């Protein structure tokens, strides 16, 4: 299993190195048939590295090019000290994220150690850059956590709730900041964000209602198909007696993550010397961009996530160059942490010890809310 994880991580990082726009990508208005291509700059002009070969241009021709700044140009024009300081935040965020997921995993009894949950989290993030959207990494979290012995229903339910809680608290935090900054004028995006926490709360109430009890006729009828099989772990998890306490603690940790994500993007915008004209739209647009990042479309949400930043940060008065640069620097932080996760995956890890059952382990009381036996039955 460790070899497979390392191979997935290495392939994912190779994909990153291939698609990351390190150099500027430019288009020559005089030759639109050649399309866009990477650019190398020199004192006497520049060189476009197109599919038909290199083309050397003089200084006047280079000035007429329409370019999308690459990573080198973006960082060279940024506040380097601020960027370096912000690059440490994703590592702290991974610890908070792991603690949130561990809280949800604890419903099955004694949760895995935090260092074990953290390792699975960072390794899945490294491999997730190759898979569609951030949900690809979630699939790996499910597979690897279940392989460690945690009941599959608990793992699937905890991962689904962990993702929903992250988006919910991000939207709630952006909404709270928006209200303090005058979100009434933020437009329909603010109302769309407000619908996420409301939908999450309503969904939890529905899942915990008697209408969806495992023995209810409606559940027996609906949960027989493939869609029902996918929803059953979530229904099973939410209806466990200890679920409200675990979800409440996870929501508190999710609020910390929401503040981090919004603060990180705002810090990147500051590092790029950009000044938004509408501060409230920065937080609303950032939250909407992260929602798009979670949609499984392209590997690592490449392209769709960048377009989301350009589109949703435009109401804040940020042009496409700044918005794309913000997305690119954020991706750089993500990829640096993913590279760290790939290195962690190459290190040997001790398998979690599984205690053998004995007569001394027999319970002398009724099962409590955190006992694995207290989980609702998987098949109604």
C-alpha cells in the first residue's frame, strides 16, 4: 500500500511540474494563427517557444504581445517576505484539517492518533492533484483510512461531512465578514453563499429525522439503488447517537479553517500589490471560488479553479492578471504542501496496532454513543 501511495504521489507531482505555468504565456496579435506559447525574455527582445519552433522578436515586437504572467514574473513583482510568511500557513492548516476529520472519525470509538490522520491527509493531498477536483483526494482518504481498520461506513460518512463542514464554515465566515463590511450590496453571490449553511443545517435535520430511520419504509425503498448505497453511510453516520457532538466540534474547527482560507487569499492579494475597490467582494468571491475548486471537473481543478478566481474576484475590482496570479500563488502553496506529502509517503509508516479480542474486552455495560456497536445497522 505504501508503494502505491508513493507512486500516485510522484505521478501527481510530475503532472504539476508539467502544467504549472512557470514562464509567461503570450499571444502575438500579428500571428493569431500560432496561438499562445511560453515566452523567454532577454535584454534585446524575447523568444516565443511555439509548437512550430522558437521565434525571436525584438523589443518593439515583444511589447506588442498579449501575455499572461507566469509564476516567475508574478513572484518577482510580489512582496517576497509576505509570500514566504504566507507559505507557512498551509502546513498549520493541514493540522487543523486533520484534527477536524479525526473528530468525526472518533464516533466509531477511539479515533486514530492525530499524526496518523495527518499523514493520510497530506498524502491524499499529494495524490489528489492528479485527480478531478478536491474530491479525488477524498476518495483516497476513504480508501486509506478504511485500510487502517476504521469501519467503512464511518470513514465514508466522516469524509462527506468533513467536506460539507469545510464549505459550510467557509461560506458562513465569508457571510459574517460580508455583513460587517456591508454585504447587502454584494449581490446574488452573497445570497448564494448564505444558502450553503442553511442547506447544511436543513440536511442534517432531515437525515436525523425519523423519516430516514434505517427501518423506515421510505429508507428501505430509496436506499436500494446505487445512489442509495452511496447515501447510506451518511445516513448511518448522522443518526449515530454521538454524531451531534462530533459534528459540533468539527464545525468549530471548520470555522478556524474558514478564517485561514479567506485570510490566505487576502494576504496573497496584498502581496501582489493589488488594492480591491470592494473589500466585501474579495471574501464572497473567494468563497465561491473554493466551491468551484471542489467540483470534480479537471485534475486538481486545473483551469476551472483559475477561471473561478478571475470571474468571482472581478466584482472586487481586481483585473484578470491579479486574479489569475492570486490563484497561481495559492496553487503554488498547495503544490508545495503536496510535495511535502509525497515525501512523507516515501517514509515508512508503522501500521496501526489492532488489539485482539479477549474476554477482558467484553463490555459490562450497555453500548455508549461512541461504541462501534452503537452505530445504526448498515442494511435496513
